[in-house]
C-alpha cells in the first residue's frame, strides 16, 4: 500500500510542488497550509510521515512538532526549512524531528530521506480490526462466530487498498473513487451487518460499526 505523507507549509507554490512531486513518486499526499490545519488532520487521519516547514504564519513548525511529540505522536518528521546551519539543525532535531533538510533542495534527495525515515519507523499501535473482520497474510477474512469459521473476502486491488486505509486505524478518513467505495460497501454489507462505510463530505470515506456508532450516515 502506498505511504501517506502530510505536507505542512504555508507557501502555496512550494506546497503544491511538493504534493505533485511526491505523488509522482507513488506517495499518497495530504496537505495543510498551517500547523493548526495540520493538527485537525492528524486528529482524524494517521499518516506515515510528515514534511514540516519551520517558519509559518500562526504556530511555527518547532512549536507544532513539540506539541505533537508531547501527545505521544511518533510519526516520522522531516523539517524542511530555509534556516540553515548546525545550530538550527540541532534545534530541529532536539524538538523531535527525524531529519532536517535545508531549502533549496532536490526532490530526489527529499524522497530518499523520506523513504529512509519511514523504513525505520515502527508504529506504536497495531491496527485493531472491527468485530468479524481480520487481516492475515495480506488478505481480509470474515469470521462467522456461530460456526467458528473464516472465509477470505474477495476484493479487487483498489478495494483492498481502501479497506486497509479504513482500518489502519479504524476511524481513518480515506479518499477514494466513489465506485470503489460503493463496491466495497456492498461487499461488506453482504457479510457483515455491523459494518458500514459513510461519506465524509469533501474528505473521503470512513468505516463505522453501526452496532455501536450512532453517527448520522451519508449515502455513498
């Protein structure tokens, strides 16, 4: 599954350049134009890495980094900044950055550094599957508790990728093509009456357990 990167930068041109370049290298990209906006994103979605500008309008990058580290968020962070020199690098690393890259930079170097910090990151939390669903050997299985038996859920590559995003962890909001989300929803509804996929308008889709979740649902 492609890795998801959150790009935080208040420079529209640079943010779009980073987003386009990373997507060409196979990353899923979410962007935020401020630390405050990024905090809202991280409250809803888990990402594999963060590219963080140091000097931004509003909350600066160092303050944001310190804030998320204090909450226990260990997501790998590359600080991307025009503030160069050993003192600034030490300052960024001491606040919790995994790497520090000065502007201007080459996209290829950024991608290599990004892959490096992601490869060394071991998530603290493993994905907890909803009742009746399991993920083993890169496949999803549905369990019938009445007869204590499981069967593999037949999914296309796009459907499996979406379900992985929706369950890593549960509560993720994941962008996807509407037809892919609709097909996945139908397949889940047939075998698991407790699960449903809802639309979060303007953002994507979310998996919920309707036996315990009373959220009003939008229809795909």
